[in-house]
C-alpha cells in the first residue's frame, strides 16, 4: 500500500497496519511467556479503549514505538486496567513548530514489578503495601528490619477504621515493600511519609498528576523502587531495565505542556518611519470603532510631532512624507466621517 493510500485509512486501520510492521520487532525482545501476538492484541485493545493513542502515533510515532518496545522488553502486558504498565497520552508543546502535539509515555505500576519478580529464578515474590496513621499508632502495623541474625519481618493486621479516624491519602504515613527470596530469607524496605514525598517531588510522573488520583499505588511503587535500588534483591534483566529506566526518567527535567510564547508584535510602520520606539507612548484605551482608533493614532502622532518641534518627517527606507498639515487635515476628515455616521 502506498503512503497516500495509507493516509486515507481510518486512524484505527492505520494503527493496525503499523502494528503489523512493529510486531516482528516486538518478537525480538519480548519474553516467550508473553509473545508478540498477544502483545499486539493487547495494544490494539488498549488503543480502542483510549483513542488518543492514535493521535500519539500520528503526531509522535517514535514515542509510541518506544513505549511498546519498553513494555515488550519488560514482559509486561499493556492495559491500564491491569496495572502492570500504564500508557499515558500527554500533550506537549513544540517551541520550534509553535504547536502542541500528542506523545505517548509509560509509567510502570507497582504490580508490574511484582509481575516481573514472578518470573525470576531467585525471587519468590515481591509485595508492597501502605499503612495509615491509626494502624501504626494502634500497632496493627509493625516491622523489624533485622539484626543479630534475625531476618527482617513485618506484621500488618487488617483492622476496621476506628471511629473518628480517616483512611485517606493524607493519612498514609508508611509504605513498605518485601521481597521473599528463593534461597531463603527476605528483604524489607519501609519508608515514612517524608521519604515518600521526597521521591514524589523528584518523580517525573508527578508532572502528569498521576500521584493525585493514585497516591496509594505510587507510594507502594516508591517502596518497591527503593527496595530494588538497595542492591539486596537479585534482579532479572527486565527488573534491572525497569530500575535503570525509571531512574533515568527521574533525572529528566520535563515539562508537559508549556504555554505558547506570546505572539510577536509587529512594529507600527508610521512609528518606524518617525523613528519612534513602540514603548515610548503607552497605548491609550480606545474603543473598537475603527474610526475612533484611526483618529486616536493620528492625534497621538500629532502630539509627538508638536512636542518634538517637527512639522515634517521622512522615512529613509520607505520614502514616506508626513506633514503636520496633512495630519490635521486627515484628523478633520475623520471627524466629519464620524459625525456623518452618527
């Protein structure tokens, strides 16, 4: 099919054809337990659910390819309802083109790390949770990081919300992650609210306001990332890839949508002819009536000429000759027109 014929297809059909070409590349990096065919099916289903992905493909195909290739390398099924890896269309502003465009970004969910650990030869599982203030104060959540030969452990008993207490995002005081190793023992990471907020402030994901609606999930993920960055959990190749990729994202200073620059102000040709700077005279407040606007401009120029003692001016570049008498005559003519209109 020619490129012209391809552009005549509906966005959904163009995207499907694009995936036909991308699938062989996905197959080169995707784990066997997932497979390129299933990944293609999941991607097409997610695009139907979120049509903005079509816009991302049309306006920033490189971002779409990068997002899908990362998902394949990590062996994570796409689909925001799964929570493994999120595909997020974002509006960006291109300063060079002076226009907005859509790009596709990815956010790895805490469940994605747990899924990668499930396919590890050295990790049985990774779990993560959060604890509310009343749980810590009542002892429903307690932990021991391990010392003197004792392994790290924690206890998190399920309890009902006490009367007068709340369990909202603002009440989360701890996040924790635990990795059970196949060789025995485990690794525990516990972060207090200060540590969570420190990561939140550094995270590029916060610019998408992803923390707002999903603070609990992002707090869990923060604990998992801290656990993996600690160096005590054996990492598979996909887990190492995910860890490095997210650290790189944190180092990027990105801005999602920048306001477009103010439009350039064209210089006034008459002011330029007279050698006047645009900021010499403040623009008066005048009506939208074109005759009133023109009259205000003529009177302003006449005032400048009078103050400067100039009755004749010529622009060297344009050869425009303006005399005070002509300005006065033109002003009077405008007044007559204005009077006739009334």
